C-alpha cells in the first residue's frame, strides 16, 4: 500500500501535518485528508504545492506558489 505523509510548507519551514494518508481531496475550503482509522482532517485554505511519489510525500502551502 502507498500511504503518503503530508507536510505543510510555511515559507520554507516544513511541518508534518499527517502521516499514512490514504486519501487527499481538494475542496473549496482547503484540503481534506483521510487515513484508515482517524476522522478526516480539513486543512483550511491549503493547496497542493508538490507531490513526491518516490518519497511518499505531499507538500501543501497556504501562500502563493
């Protein structure tokens, strides 16, 4: 299985938001993240900045890319 780790990039500072993410959905309110056992988590006003398939990471941001 290929779960992803989601990271928030705040002007170069990277913080882990959620690990073992199984579903990522963009919504008008932000990015909705789901895992197997936890409730979905909404990251308000976030956008996908980068997806690293080899590193199993998705980087989000809230500022302009």
